[in-house]
C-alpha cells in the first residue's frame, strides 16, 4: 500500500487481517476524499492548473492502491476508471469542463457512499457505480493510456531549506544615543524562527566606570530559519554603522556529512568564535575537571561565553533531532479516546500540583518549595504540549463548505463565491467537530436569505456574483469565526413585525437594531415568506445559538440594510483547562474565566450609598452596573468594609461582579457538574482547589442575560 504500513499478529485469519487493514485505512480514506473534493473545486476555478490535476490524480491513485490492498476491490476498480480519465487530462488528450467536474464530484460522493456502506452501515446504490464508469468511458477520447500511469507518480515534495546561524550583535558606544533599543532587534530576530539568545555581560565595568548612556552588554544568538542570511541582516540594517554584527552558518538542512545526534565539542565552538586560543584550550584539557568549569576558573573564557557555546550545542542537537524525527515519521494516528484520557490525567496532575504548591507554602520549607516550583514548571509544559496535540487547523472543516456553496448556489440559481481566510488557525479537536453543523446552518442562511439573485444584484449596482466570507483569527484564549455576506442584509422592520406577531416584544417597545437582530436566534423565528427545502421553517439559528453556547462560546449578529450581514462566533481554544480568577464570597470560592476579566476595583460602603439603592458604581467618571454575587447566590454573613468589583466585558458591554476578596489567578481544570446540576443558570462547571475543596466556575454571559431578563420583567 502507498500510505499504510501496519503489522498484525500472525495468528489472525485472512478475514480478520483484512478487517484490521480496513479499520486502519478508515481515517486516511476520508481524508483522501476531502482532498479530492478540495482539489476538484480548485480545478473548477482554474481548469488549466496541472498541479491541481496532479493532486486529483494522486488522491485517486492512493484510494485505488490502498483501497484495493484493504479489500475494497469495487472501490479500487471505480477509482481506476476515474484515474484513467485524469491521466488523459494530464497528457493533453482530454480537457476540463464543468461537465467533467460535476461528474467527478458525483463519483467522489459515490466512493464515499461505498466507504460508508462498510464503515457506517449505510446502504449504497452500487448500480450507480457502473453508470458513472460508462459516462467516463464515453468522454474518454481514444484508447486508455493506463500503461504508463503507475510510472508517473509524483515525487514527494522537497523539504524546506532551513539553516542554523550563529549571530553576535555588539552595539557600539553611540547605539543608545541614536534612540535605538537592542531588545527590539532581538525580538525581530526571534520572529524569524527558532532562536536562542544569550546575553554577554563581561563588558560591564565597575560602578565607578559605568556610563548609563553606553550599552555595555552584547548578545549571542543561535537562529534556525528558512528566511536566509539577507533577512537576518535586514533586521540590523539601520544599526550596522553603529554596531558590530557577525552572521555565520553553522548547520544546514541536507548536510550529508554531519551526525544528526551530535555536534561540535565545546572547545571547538569557542575556538571558531574566537573566544578561546588554542594554547588555552590545550592547557584546560590537561585538567580533570569539565572543560567549561576549568575555562571559567582560570579566567580563560568569561562564564557568559561558555554558557553561549553550551546553548549552541543544545540548540543544534535539538534541531537535528527534530529533523531526524520528522524524516523518520511525519505523524502517527492516535484515537481520540486516548487523547481524552491523556487530557484528563493532565487535568488531575494540575490539581495535584496546586495542592503541592499550597502545602509547600504553608509549611514554609525551602526544599519543598523548590520541588513544588519544579513540578509546577514541568506540569505547565506538559499541559501546553498535551493541549497542542488536540489542536487542529480549522481549515480541516473549511474545505467541505466550498462544495456546499457550489451545490446550494446552483440549486437556488444564484452565483456565490466562498472566500475562506485563516484556515491555519488552530482550535481544539472537540470544538472543531461540534462546530461543523452550526457553520453549515449559517452559510446556508447567508446564501438563501442574504445573497440576492444575479438580476436583483445588478439592479442594485452590485456584481452578479455574491461573496460569502468565512474567516478565523485568534483573539487571546479565544478564536473568532466570522461569516460575512455582501447580500441585502436584515430588514429591521420585518424583524420587529415578526417579533411583535410572536409576542416576543411589545408593539411600542424601544429597541436598538442590535437588540432586534438578536431576536432572530429565538426558537421558531423566521422572516421568510415561503418555506423552501433550504429554510423558512424557523429551525436553525436557535439551534446554532444553543450549540455555540454549549461550547462556552457566544454569537453576535450585525447587519446593514442593503450591504450585507455578519455573524461572529467567539469560541474558547479548549474545553478542558482555562485560566481563571479565583474570588471569595464569605466561605465560598468561585472562578471567573480570566479572558473575560478587564480589571478589578474597590467598592466601599460609601460607594454603595452613592448608588442610592441601585447596583451602579462610578468608575473613573463612567457609570458601571454591577451584579452583587452575594445576593445573587444567597450567601449569608457580614460584608467586608471594602469589597471588590471584578469588571468583565461579555458581548461588548461592561458589567461588574461584586465579591468579598480577589484571591488571584488560578489554572482551572473544568469538571462537569453532572446531570442533576446541568441546568443551573450562571454556573458552567466546577474545579477542585489545592486544599481539596470545590469552587464553582461562573458563566458570566449567562449571569448577565439572566439579570437583564429580570430587569425587563420587573
């Protein structure tokens, strides 16, 4: 097989062996189908792109080869026929037309149906396969060029050419006087790739000779990048005349005479740099101590330069080891269940780490504190690595929307283009899986309700082809996903009329357009005058809102009449571990998600009196409404003389939450409350603190919505 190399027990029967092969091929099969669909849609946009034709050919060839080896003979034969036609396209004997794309997309769907028949027990219409084969044969000019097909497999893409550079940057005496700041240059250097920086302080004089207007420090950097020497020198282009800069290549990708697991010895590095003479090296080698220790003790080399050389050793070894691992195996398939188990274990470890840190603090033992700090560092690294394993580029679901837009716009007689941006933005695998259906709903609504017919668009001065823009971008600990269209937008009057008709608002209710648009997420709400196969039944947007809120996200709609609409989804990067702000009210402790917290201010008893019985406070001249959590949760006891207001900004509106004390930041492992407490409003989960007690995690948006509803009805 082309892609699969698995070993199974010798005692397996042939049937059992084939079954295991098929199961191993499952993920790859559906990935190949997704790649095939994306390539076909790209070919439709540019029919002359032979690189895309080769992508289609490779996907079909792999499905044929690997599928046949796994026992999917019918799929292999079918893929062979489609592959034959695309081989004719590659050789110039056939051309790409809309009919060819339509037929290949239908064939791709048929291959998926055949896979689904085995993997998901969904019956497939096998008679359709032969029909499609006949249609391909009819379009094929002359004889099939199958003989030379296997010899035309494309070679693997070459690896990117990376190199590792040794850089020494020494600012001159007038460097600071010219208004330059060395840290800015080093930060730009880090932006080029994997970078290790070591400061050299041996040039700093004694205090009586110290001149603050002169930069006495210089820096060594080891940088691995594929940007080349010119990109490095361009960073320092305005500092060349007033500083010294040396750039040397010390390791290049593709070096055939270097050992991937070792690197130069410490003495050789110092000799190359000019930091050590050959005589001093020979004298140091006679000592029984480590070379670095001897050089520092004898004063032959300053400690910073030894540290820099050791950092170079570590850096190059890590890069070579990573390169070797990438060449040996680019990826490994792991079941989602195993990843979930690993995340749960890391979560438990984070809780134990908090208990250890608290124990070390209370006992005031330096040894225990040292161990606790080391465990905290290692646990943090393990947490970050584990969470990164679950992260996938959101582009893995963007691809299927191209086909959705193509087919739906064709059915509705519209011309629509989907523009996808930020496909490389990473999100937790669980979030991505649960996000697919809501995005389908939103894109279908944009095309059906938003984008006008071509003739109508021309009458209003727009291009015949409408645009739906799907974008994703990181925003702190969240990802913002935006679905925009350049259609007709929402009619605020129609929304108001429908809301009044359904009894959602009073006829004379004063509401902003933004508040009106939020009503379209109400169950059963629809302004469509006719029911179609796409929409009009009032089912969809309320389901979308519930799905997004179940992911601890939020949804916001904006629209401008005649210009289009935009829906923004704000989703957390992960559902397992968050950074929170730990607060206390009486004996109870709560966690507020740190991403929602803007600042904390004091609330005195006089401030309460100034509110004249209303929950408002004056914060730097601005009125801030707040929620008294002690009253909200019915917690008894005396209030402290000075309380704290935690100011949040969910949905763009500033709201405060009054607590007794703000304890500080807390890395929060989210635990479900169980089915009995699942519907408790304002609480999204719980976490276990270092002392073993439980703290509830507050659902800030839900609390704000709950208070707003109560104010409207009261």
